[in-house]
């Protein structure tokens, strides 16, 4: 039977190899995200042959699997996952199933062997890299106007080790200001941010910082997800400084290598303000994700 464990930095090489096999574009298919956000849902991981699987809810007896990354016999790996679910007396439930993967599951297991549901708040916003970098055309007119409001003494640079402490302090100040200790998701976010910076180089992360007169007013952290997509994991900025948010977004997009066609800015979590902001940048498409629950 599959054996799950808490992800560790030492797992990166073996996991990255399997992630490369499948080359999925979803934000959950990158090691740094899995490592940093493991506390949010009590996520654990396992490697089985050439497959990599993450699973939440094991400690509560309600396993929820992410669609396996890697290569091999999907009928066989789903059978192994089903054994875990059956040991808890619950049906096999698998999330992050895309529209491309649904036909395969129907062919392997039968169209009526599972039920399909979705939460649009979990769909990833995928943008053309050049759109975010250039902000060209009428549809980005308002964004270009926002950028013009950025104070002239603001300077952008790529994130390096000398910026780590300032970024952590900046994020912690916002956490304290918003009483983040009363919000479990914000507690987990602080854990994720610390994990990113404590292992920045080892995780292969990249990012940028925006400073005004030397004072940090925005930062972002990203990671290459697959062969054509950069993911943005964290983006923080001073909302009371005009142009700070669009600037950190635009400058970072400009720094993304041209061989990466897309930028994944992750989900909106069903938060209306966040949804409006993400859609205002005109995504190339939304990466639809579904949950299948076997009968």
C-alpha cells in the first residue's frame, strides 16, 4: 500500500523528475509550493514508481488526492490510491483533474464510475507572458495609467539574498497589522513565506523587489512550473502607494525568460475582489480543474 510522508527538501530531485514527465501547468505541480503550503491542508506526499502524488486529509480519515504527476499505468496507480481510501471507508476522491484528463478517466474506468464537481475559485489564471510584460493595446490602457502613477524614486531589482530579511519583515508586519494569528490561512501563508526564503536557492525560486528611497514597498516570489510556464506564488505590495501592485506585476513579468510563454498567477479562491483584479489583466485562459469522486 502507498506510504505517505511529510515533504522534505531532500525529496526535491525525485519529485522534480516526475513533475517533468507530466509537464502539468497547474500551480500545485511544483515542489516549492507543495513544501511551503503543506501545513494548510496537512498535505503529505509519496513516490510510487514514476508517479508523484500529494494527498491531504489523511490525518482526518478523509484522503483527497491530487491527480498523480509522472508517467506509467494510471489504472494501476488509481487502484493503489483506492486502497488507501477504502482503508478509511470512504470513496476515492481525486482533485486537480483537467478537461484533458477527464476523457482518459472515462475511458479507463467508465463514464458512470465517478461523479464530477468543480469549484471555479480553484481554477488557475494563466496569462501570456508578453501581455503582462508589455501591457500593449487598448485593453491595458488603465494598467499603463496606473504604472505612470508610481513615484519616480521607486526602483525595481531582482530578488537576492540581501533582500530576504526585508521581505520577511514586510510580510510579518502585514500579518500582525491584519491580526493574522486569528486566521489559520494567514498563519499558513507566513509559514510558506518563511519556507520560501529559508530555502530560496535550493528550491530554484526567483523574484523581484520594489523599493522607494531604499524602503521595500513590494516583493514577489515565483517558480518555473513546467516547460512553458512561470508561476507566481507570493505577491505583496503597499496598496496605498499608487502603482505599486501593477509595477511589481509588470516588472517581474519583464524578467521572465522569453522561452516561458505563460505566467500562472494561481487561483482567486472565490474572493470577488481578487477575481476582479485577476480578470482585469485579461488571462489567456483559466486552467479548469475538477474533482472526481468514485462511486
